[in-house]
């Protein structure tokens, strides 16, 4: 098991296969890793309201 860097939390979730395939497809299209894509998505969704 890998050690999570300081200041980070590990995200572990079971998701439906269809959603995972869509995630992988979008990561390939955008040329980013799954981790980078998820961080961008979470930042966009969680922090968009706080910037208003």
C-alpha cells in the first residue's frame, strides 16, 4: 500500500463500471491522469460556489 503524502487524504470508493469507463475515456481525451481529472472536477464542483 502506498503512503499518502502529507496534506493529502486518500479517496477510495466503489463506483459503477459504466461511470469508471466514462472517467477513463475522458481522461484519455484530455490527456490527464485519473487523479488529475478527479482533482480538477472536485475543485470545479466544490469551489465554484465559494468564489461567488
